[in-house]
């Protein structure tokens, strides 16, 4: 799991491919599939900052600003020292 005190880390090997797939699907507009992949990454590594940021952006694009804000707030709380958060 990512250590918030250390900031975000590189994706874990078991989540790296899922994250890449989520990002590709998101870029292609396959939002439902992208959301599933982002959530799979976060289930395996709740501290995965890139997945949380992607999911937050996706929720915003889907018209759920409250859900997006909650996801992004959790990401910032987990990684308070990250320039990405």
C-alpha cells in the first residue's frame, strides 16, 4: 500500500496493468469500464493516487461533482504532501 507520509509511489506490479487499462479506457470514452478498472486498482491498493485522481475526474465528467469531491478529498487526505493531490 502507498505510504501517505512518503507521498505517492509507483504503481504496484499487480495494479500497474489495471491502472494503464483504466487510463486507456477513460481516454477512449469507455467510462463505465474505466470506472470498474479504477475501482479494481483502489480495491488492491487504496493508496493508489493515480487511480483515485482518475476516478475523481471520471465521476466529475459523469455529472457527479459530490462523488468526485469526496474521492478527491480522500486522495488529498491520504497524500497531503503530494504535488499531484
